[in-house]
C-alpha cells in the first residue's frame, strides 16, 4: 500500500499547487480595485507567474534527477510557503509582480518532479491513472479552493487567503518528512539504471529534434494555453462578462472541476487499458490524446456562439478535462525517448508548454483591452485564438508523434509496492 500513500501525499500537494496558482484569479477583482489595475496590467500580473516558470521547471526537473525527488518536493513546499506569506507585505503593483514571479519559480519544477517520483512507484500500464490522480489534485484544487478562498477573500481580504495557503504548504512539508519515500525498492532502480546506461549515449539534441518531442511539446503548449486562460481569466470572465456574483463564480468553477475530474479519470483509465493491450504509446496515448485535443478545440469554438450560461459552464468542464489529460500523456511519451532522464525530460516539456502561460496571459489581456467596452467581444476573440492552437497542434500531434516502443526496458506488468 506504500504507493497509494505516496500518491495520496502528492495528490494533496497538487491541490495546494493549483490553489496557489488560482488564488490570484479568485482575488482578481479586489486586487485590481485596490491597486487600480487595467485589464492589460492584470494580464501582466497573470503572465508574470510564468516568466521564469519554464526555466525553473527545466532546471528543477534535472535537479530532481540528481538530489532525489523526495527532497526536491520538500524544498518546493517550503519555498511556496515563504512566498505566500510574503503577500502581507505587498503594497503595490511591483511587489505583486515580484510575488507572482517568485511563486512561478517555486512551482515550475513541481509537475516534472511529481511525474518523476510517481514513475518510480507505478508501472507503465498504470501511470496514466496515477498521473490522472495527480492532475485530479488540480481539479480538486479548483473544487475545494474556489468557495473557501472566495469566502476568505470576502471576509478577511485577499492577503489572508494567500497566507492560508502558505500555512497549508508548511503543514504538508512536515507530513512529507515523516511519510515520504524516494522509491519502492532498490532492485527496480538498478534494473532501470542498467537499461538507461545504453540510452544515455544518445545525444540529447538529436532527441529534442525528433517530431515526437516537438509535436508533443506543441500539443501540450496549446492545452496549457487554454488551461492558463481558465486559471487567470475564467473567474473575471464569469463575473464581468457573464455577470456572476463572486459566490456564483466560485460554485461554477467548482462544478467545472467536478466534471473535469470525471472526464480526465475515465479517459486516463481507458488509455491505460489500451496500452496494456497493445504495449504501444501511439495506439493509446497518441491516438487518444490527439483526438481529445481536437474535440477540446471544437468545443472551445462553440463557446463563442452559444449563449446559454449553463451549457458554457458544462463545455468549459469538458474542455478542462481534455486539456489536463495532455499533461499526463505527453510526459510519458517524451520520457520514453530518454528514460534515464525522466526528471529532465518531464521538466523540459512542462517548461516549454508552460510558456503558453506567459504568452497567453499577456495576449489575452491585450485582446480584451483592445475590445474597449465590449468585453464579450474581447473574450470571444481570445477564445477563438485558443481554438486555432488546439485544432492545429492536436491534428499535428495525431499525425506526427510516433514514440519508440519498449525501449529496452523489460518492466514488470505488476505494479510495484502493492
């Protein structure tokens, strides 16, 4: 049962991770009012989180290969706690930017490190499910944090909400020191190292030029573009464009989280079953991932022509589930290209795809600002841009991604640590 305890711990950290990201969106209206920020300035605030997120993800992912994933996760939790407590000292736009930049640096390595850690505990034919639970932490983060953080913001102010998240990170760190483990057993690690010693002779640059790596990154980039829209802009979109109250907005986002969870877990289990049957990433991860991204793009386009608020929320839910699915599938595909450097490869694809957070937030802010008083038009234009990215890169992912299968690793079909 050790692997389930490990998964539970990382699942909880995923909740905290998403809440840290999304608290800025939940507090967008009061922060913009307090500091008198324009939409374009708020777009800069949203993008600042991602300025060094990508670089931190790459460096942190590689570092986790060297110092160990358990230690890396502990260091990240402490760093998040310190940064969130600093909210009590924010007095203006520059310090707000600095706080988000530092949080982005701290959270950049999380996903790659978590993927690397879970890959030590779960076999290939169960990793999609394990990663869906990790991603479930994100959607649960929306589900749990939305009403709680909005209530704290309404009653005690946005700074208290940030500080509360800092306290949660510190509590998690204390628990992880006691319960966390690096790997299930030494034997599995030795088998992987023997196999990977052959793979390590492959030049990294030649792998990074492969269509499989390039289009996996681009597909994740488009999914991250839409996900960052949900994190940074969805709360204000519901309040200002759809005229939700703060309370209605929080429950709408919670519903989006619930349905997104269901979509993600069901499809992830289906992918695992396909892989178990075919032992082929292309016939499982690539086919399902590409089709999911194409469907997400079509649904995103429909958001611009459907007026029903209920249908819009339902469609956002499905879109979120399909986009988050890519964050579990793509790292497994690129990790198969260089298994000895899972932290590095995961960090690389997360770092590249998360550039969408930097670029997307700024562009979305400018698009909305350029629409003037017609906020709906501004949001529609930004949604159409996300549609194009998902459709183009979803089709390219489906056609060009052809991962190497069974890269000399005779991995047991039995899950470790059961």
